[in-house]
C-alpha cells in the first residue's frame, strides 16, 4: 500500500512537470521542468520494480543541485507578467517536492529491508534536490 501511494505521487509529479514544462514562459525553466519530470518517471519505474520484489539501482547523483546554474533571464528586467507566472509554477513545484519528500521520509520506516529503505531514501534525496534546483532557478531570476 505504501509503495502504491508513493507511485501515485510520482505519477502526479510526472504529469505536473510535463504540464508545467508546457506552461513555462522561460526556456530555461521549461528545460528544468522537463529534466525533473524525466527523473520523476525514473522514480515511478523504480517503485514499480520494488512492487515486483526487485531492488532497482537508484542514485541521488542524477539531479545533483550543486552543478545547476540558471541564466537568470528575469533578473535582467522586463516581462513582469511572465516572471510572475513562472514564479507561481516554481513555488507550486517546490511545495510539491516538499510534500513528496515528506511522504518518503514517513513511509520508508514501514519497511524492514535495508535495501528497500536505501532506495526510498535515495529517491527522497532526489526529491529534495528537485526543490533545490527550482529554488536556484528562482534565486537566479530574482523571484525570492
């Protein structure tokens, strides 16, 4: 049941990032949402493997936030309406990432298998990295 619920959350993230990539006004943000959405799909697939009794290989390095830099288009001024629109998408996405990371944090303690908990912990770390990536975008674009 816990894995099914987590997989449903990942499915919602995949759809949300696909939708937000289409809605974002800035190409850099579109690319960021697309990148994160692909990673969410990997999470969805990993949870499917866990439900089949397999332990997938998951690494939190896929979305390391320490290497991301936004060009900061909005920091240069102009396009106030687009900036406000994209800031909303970013804030909502960060809220989603906080919720999903929290769900992993709560649910991983229901499992006895250290290997399974390790996979869930890695996914949780990636969710936190997603929020950090979006926050870095917001900061570079003076949305904070």
